[in-house]
């Protein structure tokens, strides 16, 4: 499925989403790698087969094999760590925050792409998964690396649009209207 086909699948009441897809894909200051890695990682996080079928091949065509794998690893890692850290944050007992996590995150050592790109992708996925602790950690790492707020926010815009497209298309598939 092409990007145009994905946009065409959106119902008329979601015209704003069509425009926002164009805006985040064509009107971004992100590098091609940052853009397509963010699109792929968030498409995975959204869990919409329709969105992933549309964006996955486009991401593969626009990313090096290493970046394609790294974006997928960012989504996989955040699927685990967002749940873990969000849960510890939500618990009223602060003692859980002092316990060792005991989760393997070896991809942090060498994600295969610049750390800034990987952090950006993890930040976007953390926005979808609503992990405040992870969002703070990744945003701090990006800012410490000299990344501006506008770039960080661009990843959040992409996450919001991909999420909305996935939710809308899944709802339409169920409602069949």
C-alpha cells in the first residue's frame, strides 16, 4: 500500500488526518533517516496492520538495512521498557523505583545508527505508549546531545498522526461504514 492509498483509506471525516500525514512526511526538518525511522517505529507501536503494511515497505525503501533494523529495535525495546517503567511510575510505592530492573537492553550499546536517531525513535514510541518516565529520559538524552525542542516535538507530531491514522482505520474496519 502506498502513502496515497493509506490517506485515501481515511474516511472523509478524517480529512485533517490526510493533511497531517502530508505535513509530517513532506514538511519536516528531520533527516530522511529520522523521519522514516520515526514513521516505522511508531507504526509498529500503533499495532495497526493497515498502517504497518503501508509504512513498513516505504520505510524499508527509504532506510538503510541498519536503520530499518534499528527502528524496529527501538519499537521492540520500548514495548518492554515503557510498560515496565510506566508501571513503576504509576505505583504509589516508591520502593519499586529503587529495585534493579533486570531487563536486557543490549541494543543500547550499539543500535547501528547515531544514538540521536535511536533516542528520537524511542521518544516517539514512548509518547504512544504514554510512559512519562521514558519520555523524560529520552528527551533529556536528546537535549544533552544538542537536539532542539523543535526536532523532539516533530517526532511527537509524527507519533500523534500515525497513532490517529491507526486508530481511525481500525475503527472503520470494525464499524464497516
